[in-house]
C-alpha cells in the first residue's frame, strides 16, 4: 500500500509540476483542432435501406418459395459484395450519366491544372476507359455498403458535399444493384436455356436415328417375318405406312416451296405449287394491273389508283396463300400422326408374333433405344420451354424498403466528437511530454533518480520551505537551523553534515592537516546554494566546531543579505589588496545565531574575478583558515555560467553539489559535474543534495509525527 501511495503521489506531483506544459499542449491542440474543424468541407451522408430476401422465387410455382437454411447469412454477405461491385457502379454511372456530373465527372487534377497554368504541359482530359475508371474510382470512394448486424438489411450509404447529390447517389446505387441482380438472374436462366438449346439438336437427331434404325430393320426383315409368321396384314401396314409417309413428304416439300415463294412475293410460283384456281386468278389479275401501271405516268391519279389496286390484290394473295399454307401444314401434321400410329401398330403387330429369339432381341433393343431417345428429347424440350418462360418472369431477390431523403445535417466533421478526441489526445500528449521533460529533459524529482543519473552519492533531500516565520529572525530559511532545530529542514541539513563527515572519513588519509574545506556548488543560479551553505555552517557551529563561512561569489554575493548585514569591506577588497592581508579580522563578522565566523562580500566585482580566486592571496587565506578553523565552508558561484568555482575546487576536501528539485536540467547537471570532476582532487568526493523538494504535510505525519516540529 505504501509503495502504491508513493507512486500515486509521484504521478500527481509530476502532473502538478508540469501542469503548465500540459495545459499549453492541450490548448494548442484544441486550437488547431478547432481551426481544422471550421476549415473542413462538410460532408453529408445519405443511407438507403435494401431488404435481401434469400428465399427461392418461382412465379410459375408459388409453393416453391422457401428459405435457404443455414446458407442465408452467407448469401446476404455475398449481396453486400454485389452491391459495391463494378457491375453495380457501371450501371449507376450509366443511369445517372455521371460522366458529365460536375462532382463525379472527368476533370483536371491539381497537378495537371498547375502544369497547364504555367504552360509546362498541355491540359487534356482523359477519355474512354481512362475516364470511366476515373469516375468509377470517385464513385467507389463515395459509397459504403454495410449489413445491419445479422439482419437481412443492407444500408447503402453515399457521401457528398451536396446533400441532394448524396441522396440521389444512394438511391441510384440501390436501384442499379437491384437491376444488376435481376439481370444476373435472367442471364443465368438464359444461359441454361442456351445450353439445353444446344443439346436439343443432338437429341432430335438421336430420335430420328433410332426411329430410322427401327424402321430400316423392319423394312429389311418384313418379308422374312411375314413368311415365318404368315401375317399378311404386316405387308399391308407397311404399304400403308409408305403411302402416308410419301404424302407427308410431298406436302411438306410443297409447303416449303410455297413458303419460300411467299417470302419472295412470287405469286406465279405460289399458284403453280398450290394448284389453286382462285390464287391463279388473283395472280393473273394482279399481273394485268402491273402491266397497265407500266403504261401510266408516275404520280398521276390513274397511277395512284392502280397502285392501290395492286396493294389490295397483294393483301388478298398473301391472306389466301397463308390460309392454303396453314391447311397444307395441318395435313402434314395429320400425315405425321397417321404415320406414327401406323408405325406403332406395325411394331405392336410384329412384337405380338412368334419370332425367332435373335430377331425379337434385335427388335426390343431398337425399340428401347427409340423410347429412350424420345424420352430424353421430350425432357429437354420441356425444360427448354420452362426456362424460356422463367427467363422473363424473374423477380429480384432484393427490394428497397426505405429510400433516403437529402440529409439536413452533415455527418462530417462532427465538432463535438473531433474536439473530444482531440482533447483526449492532447491530454495524453501533454502527459507524455511532461513525463519526457521530467525524466529525460527536465529536472530531478527523487534522490533515486539523481543517484542513478550521477552514479554517485546523494546525501540528502532538503524540503521546500516557506520564508521564515515573523519574529523568527531576518536570516531567511537558514534561520530554521536555530529557531526550529527539530524541523524537517534542520534535520535534512544535519543529514548533509553526516554525509560530509562520512565522505571525509573515507578520504582522511589523503587530506592535508588542519581544518576541512567544504565547497558548496551548483550548476545554475537560484539553486538555493547560498542558503544551504549558511545552514551547513550553522549546523557545524552549533555542533561545537570552529566554523568559517566564506562568500566566494564575488560577482553576486548574497550571504550578507541573509544575515541582514551591509559591510563596507569584504572578500573582494581583501583579494584586491584594498585592505592589508594582516587586517583579515576586519572583513570577518560573527553569526550571532550560531557563533560561526563569516567572510562576507560587500559589493559586486567590476573586474575579472577568476584571477582573484586563483591568486596566492586567496590560497594563503585558505591556508590560514585551515590552521585556525575546524570547518571552512566556501559558498561558490555556479560552475555552469562562470569559471570561478573551478579555481576553488582544488582547495575543497568535500564538494556539496546542490541540485534544485524538478528545475535544474539534466544536461546542466551533467555538464557541471563533468567540469568539477576534471578540476577536483582525486580523493575529493562530489556529494549531491536535492534541494527544495516538494513534500506534502502527510509525508512526515503518522508514525514520524513525534520526531519533527511544525515549520
């Protein structure tokens, strides 16, 4: 639970520290999203509903309409693909003439328009298949076909900047889909009919061949059959069959000649073939009128009258010939029927006689072949007639149940949805940027993070404190070391002292004799370095050590302000030889709160300070301090912007490196530590301190409440 609470507090702390970055990110993304919404062209979506009925339909057999079972769902899914197929799109383009449509029609693209404007190329519109493919691509992008759940309902949606166009295209695609579906059913039926039609000729030939084989067998063996059986009636039936067959063949040939002559309007041949006196008289009368017409003047009244009479006679001749031809064909059919009856009677008579087994076997085989051929032919012919009837009695399996109207509101953009998604995305982006800034670009938020980054000791984390309470003194936050010795702040400073002491124990063998020099440094200004230097000085002084604090920041001294003093001379004057070296006590003052000695800075330097801090005068000052004091604390300028601190590193036995919590960048810390490592003595350790850490009041409550006093 404790770990989870700590993690939650860490996350909330990160969000609080980076709230400004997150807010700016969210605001920027929302502004961009809002601008994008208002610049987007509105798109309207119209939806036409189509119901798919997967049951089989047969208008000739209404009882045959039944469901398709488990395959119905797959059938509906197949209809979705058909509704958005190229066949449907092509039908829509044809029905709506989309080639010339201002929205879907062929026009120059942006690239071709620009090239044509600058006379780089000549603008030419695509034609033929290229134009059709262009229109089809636009239409395909503008429509969507979806199945509504597991129902038999299809939603055909069309999108367009114009609401009327969206509705028109959606309804047109639905109508084209049904038309294509119906055409496919008719085409399938006609294809089946054509297949059977191709088999009809073969079946008819098989019937003729089988019948001919049977008749030939009887013709070849009738005499022997009659002789063996004594059946003279078989000979009579054969003669009768020949006579009927001859009459049928004669009349069929005459009917064929008459039909050909009728088509050619050869009335003389018609009358000659038919032998009809009435038709011959009409033909002769017509010929006389034609001869008279040849002697008349064109366009005269007589010519007009004669032509009318000729036309009238042509009509009478055609009607009379057609009537005679119908009668003759009826006789042919009668002869055919008689021949069939006689043939069946002959076959029955032959089969009823006592024939030798081999003859009887041959007859039965021939008869069976003929029956099979007739049955197959009749089956094919019957199915052919059924398919011809069904081909034009097909109904579509789908129907429009709800045509769409022009939509009143655009479907895109949806401002509420876009801004909501943009806000969520911006919030996620802001949190991600905050995490990156906190952990990879920004400052440090925990001792563990700082230790992992520096690969060195982090001896304390100093909590952020409010300014000193009224009446507690004028020493600022450093006053807590005296006024609130049991506060969290004072304890964290004492923890720094412990870390320094432990570091000094590790390097005791290499340390010069005399007092210990502690350098307090940082990477950047405003890290709280001077406050900690004063607090560390007071911690050692209150512990009984003779302590000296030197404000080595000659460019921006600040210790005197924390102590509430305004000295006339300070370290700058001492190093600049404005005062004598033996007058060192004149630039020192005593911290009344702790008894520590302090060398202050009186004013900002107007000359180069690095030469002063690297001079022998300063070295003698440090040497004298070592011989007099137990602890010498150097408050140095930041090593990032100025080089002064690098000249002071060589005097330090321990370096306290102050890093401001969640503020000092990782790059600055790395750069500063690299500079310090290059300038320090090998045995001197760099001890990091995380300063001004935000800690909630509850962090040290509970079981630690009795160890600290409120600050």
